[in-house]
C-alpha cells in the first residue's frame, strides 16, 4: 500500500516534508491545497503531485488523497485538521498541534470519537539517534533521570513575520518550544508543576521564555527558548549514575555523549542523517497499514501534555496569541 498524501499549506516546512516524502518508503504526494491556487499548482508541479486545490473541502474530496498533512501557520492548524478527521481522513499536524490546549483536546477527542488516525509532527522522536538516546536512558546507563536542561533559539529578524506576528502564532515558545519541552516530556512524562518567566516583543509575543518544570518523582527540568539571542541549542540529561550531552542543534539528532559515573571514557553516539522527516512519515505509513488510530511513540496524550505546558507558560508570561474558534 502506498499512502497518497494531500498537503495543506505550501510554506517552508511543507517543502521540507515533501522532500523527505520523496525519499520515504510507503507514500507519495498526490495533491496540494493553498488559498492561492497558483501557489498550490506551482508546489504540486515542483513535487510531482497531480492535484492542486484552493480549499480544504476540494482536497478531501480528491479520491487520490489517503492522508492529510497540515502545514499551515500555527493558528490555522485546527480547522483543516478537524475537517479531515470528520471526513474520516488520517491527519498529521505540524507542531504545535494548535495554539491552545482546548483546541488540541478538541482534535484529540474528535480523532478518538471518529476512530481516525491523528498525530503531531514531532519528527525528532523518530530519528535513529533519538531512538538510540531513549534506549540508552531505558537501559539505566545513567541511572534514574533526575533533571533535563535544554535550550533553543537564535535572533529572528523582524522580517521573519512568523516569529513576530501573534495572528500567525509568533513567539519563541510555540515555534521552538516543542523541541526542548518535547524532550523533557518524552523522558519524564507530564510534569506536576510548570513555572515560567519571560519577556515580550512590542507586538506582545514572547521574546524569550525560561521554564522550570517539576515532577512528583522529584525530577526537574530547566528549559528555555529565545528569538532574541543565539542559544547554545543543546541539551543535558542528568541521572544519578551519569549524564548525557546532546549536541547542538538539539533537534537534529546528530550526536550525543554518555558519561557514566566512574567510567574512564565517555561513549560517543553519532548518526547524522539527511531529510530526517522521512522517518516520521514512514512511521505514519506503518501505523496506517496496521490500522492504528494513534501513534504508540507520539500518542495524543503526549500532544495534550505538550499543549498544557505551552499554554501554562504563555499565560504566565502574558504573551499575545491567536485562539482558534471551536
């Protein structure tokens, strides 16, 4: 079975995922949707898709479309994703799934009620080196995980509207936060406490945010995002038997080093890949072939937990953001 993908959106991330899909097993791009019919046709021609549509309803009515990837700006994820789910079409939604916890819960509930596959496009979870990192942690190589430290950021120029305009989900946390926060949630689950401090841009979106998370187990995390400065963009996972350094950029899955307490030499794990989104796409293809309605690796509960943390932090720093009508 080859999954016929319909893309909603023609921006940079849609192009990145389309290029990965060309190298992935089990699927192909068959149709594209954009409010600008010309952009839809140009994107479709560039990537060898037959269908080009100017609204989501037409895309969903295209008989070649088996699954939909939503790659619009953050506040515009909910409506096309919900429409696809209600039409019985499996959906992959770019991260963050939505810009509010309520909208993410609505999509999760709709997917479960309809029995239709839905997953957030947390692509780094599927990289070979991420899987290896999680295997190392699960093996007890550094003992019980006690803390996670991670940051991500760079100076985003004013001309980069997606980082600065609240109407399209601007700010550091929605755009960059799923990587450091996602790592902490993947390792430790949902936190019991979320504390955040930050500063805002003149437009009211979060310029930089520092998060402090805590778990009932006693574990903690210190995470940060910024669109004002060049961050180290690395991560550290500390346990009671050692620690792991994840090289920059933390979401690339290129290299990590394990330091076991008492060991003479660290263990370096390195496996850089190109077009890493292909592993996520192949996972979705496997899930659909198996008849799953959600991923065992990035389940809907994970997306709800992520949405809760992001919302708590944005509320605490007073950031402006668009809200999806439900």
